[in-house]
C-alpha cells in the first residue's frame, strides 16, 4: 500500500513539473535544415533563424535542429532529403532554390519551408517560405543611366549554373530584360571552378558588363570574376549579398538575416498546427541598391548624381 501511494505521489509530481515546462507544446519537435551550398548568405540566414526561433520560445530545450550541407549537386541534395524522410522530422527548412525544389519534389509528406530562393514572378502552388527575388530590371536600368551621355553598354555576359534553379531563373529574366535596353546576352554555364576558368576569357571578350548570378560556384569564385573583369575595364553586377563590398559596381541585395527572421515566423506557425498548403511564399521586405564608388573610380566611370541619389547606400 505504501509503495503504491509513493508511486502515485511521484507520478503527480512528474505531471506537475511537466505541465510547467516552458513551451511544452513544442517538446520533441525536430527541424531538418539543408543548404544548397556552403554560402555565407545561407549561414547568416540560418543563424538568424535559430535566434528568432529562440525568441519565440523554440529553443534547444524543446526543438532539435539538424543541419546538413551536402555537396552542391542534384544527387547530393536528393540523398539528403531521402535521409530526412527516413528520420521523419516535423518539417524541412531548405536554403536556396536548388535544395528547395528537390525538397518540394522528394519530401515524403514532410512540410518544406523554403528560404532565400530566387523564383520567377507569379504564384507558386504548394510552396511556402521566403523569396529572395529582386527586380533585375532595376540593375539594368541603373547601369544604363550610369552611361546615359556616353557610349552605352550593349553586351551583358551572364555567369550562371544551369543545375541551380535560382541561377537559371536569373539568366532567363536577364534574357527578357536585355532587349528592352538594346542589349544582347552572352552566357557562360559553369558547374565547377574548372568550367569557370575555361569559360571566363571568352565571356569577357564578348561582354561590356558581367552579371554574376546567385550560383554557389559563382559565389565562391566571385573575387576572381571581379578581378578578371576589372583588368579588362568591365563592371560587374550582382544580386548576391555582399557583392558590392566585394567589388561589384552595382548590386541589388536582400538581407540574409531578414530571410531567417521571416522563415522562423512561418516555421512557428507550422509547428503550432498551420498547414503548409495554407501558407505562401512571401517577398523580401528589405532590398538595397548599392553603388560601389571605389569600383567606379577603378573603372574610370563618373557616375551621375541621379544614379547615386537612387542608391540605398554608396560605398566610398
């Protein structure tokens, strides 16, 4: 009898303590995260994501976060998602369009929240998360305005990787925009450092300006692209966060931290019962047009006041 009373007492104490645990509704939740490639933008977004989750009450005490950064190729992305399927997390967070599209296609009924993905304009059925899409026409128009009274740029060389959805989408958008400004497009499809090394001389030979897409390989080789272009007096444009600081003449950049904060809000809603099909892909709220005056001086470009006044920030 005494032993039974003791057992009941211990059970009551256990239940009392359990009910007072902070955010017990999230106990045992598992979030699996995958990065399309090991880029600083994804690392910054992920850190902001973790910090925002903690502020919302989802900490390491009640949520396990598994992060995988596979090789940047379709097979590796696919294998990682299959491993997630076997582990059965509560949801998957995918950084970058390449991994996000694979996760959407291959996740076995597990909700997917996409982060920092450049997608085409328009609705995206079944996809929720945070887009990194910026208006590329702003880049081209700013470039045109910078040469308004002198010989205009006619040829834009695009460095991209066809295996990465976001990079491919940016190429397609530049193809549509270029004719509006009497420009033609030259292309270099690079899937490796060796491919970039081989394609870059020809691309520079046939370009007046280079547009560097948000490919993983382009990000890793960005400093080389800028240096080679500058040696030929060719400016570089990009949408990659940090591109202007790394030598691009003009960049249109989202904020990785904001991507992580917005993703945390969406993930929290799913953890609390919202269905992925009831959520949508939201646009970035902070977009900066950056002008690099140091690059302009090195290239011998005198930027008019109208261009500088439209910039969010001028790097001197």
